[in-house]
C-alpha cells in the first residue's frame, strides 16, 4: 500500500516543472550566448541563499558581482605581492578578503556573505585570461542565474507557497 504522505502533490510536481523549465531555458540561453552554464547556476544558488523579494534578488546580484570583483582584485594583488613575499602573500590576501566579506554580514544590501563567496568562487574557478571581459561576462551570466532563480520563485509563488526548488 502506498503511503499518501509520500505521494507528491500536484503543487509539488508543478513547482518541480517550473524549476526544471526555467533552469533549462537559462542553460540554453547560456549555451546560445557561449557563456558558462555553471556560472549561471552559481547565480541561481546565490538567489536561493536568500530567496524572496526583488530586493533580495538585487542584493544577491550585487554581492555576487562584488565577490567577482573582489576575486579579481585579490588575484591582481597576489600577483604583485607573490614575488616579494612568497606564499605568505596569499594567506594575507585571503585573510583580508574574508575579513571584509564577513564584516559586511549585517548590512542590508551587501550582507549576503554566501553570495559574496559564490562570486569569489566564480572568479577563481573561471580565472579568466582577459580579466576585464571575464569579470563582465561572469557578472552577466551570474545575473542571468539570479534572474532565473527569481522568476522560478515568483512563478512558484503564484501557485501557493513553495517548498521545493
């Protein structure tokens, strides 16, 4: 006998279809624009780290973008200091970056430290050869992921409260 508590509701299935459709459309868009789909999913995760309103989507986007810029800055400073200081330069830079990011956690617009670290991870995972165009591209593609996450959340909210993303 099937336990009715374990049978997915129509809403559960609908929310799953919404998420899968939007994720697929966003990944297809990345593919067509020759942008890395994995970075779009970083934006998706950043949005769902504090889902909800348009404000939280904007806040997550700002934090991811600032994290990408912080990664770029850290890489440049590391390249400058490494010849003079050796590997200790990297430890000092990581301490400085972590100190700044974590100290912002209480601020309303830039306090999403998960999104900050996702931005840092995005930069260092991609480590673009052309830093400026790389940062711009990574910011655009993560913004697409945040927009996709917001659309997913919004559409799911039209069908009632969602518990599955």
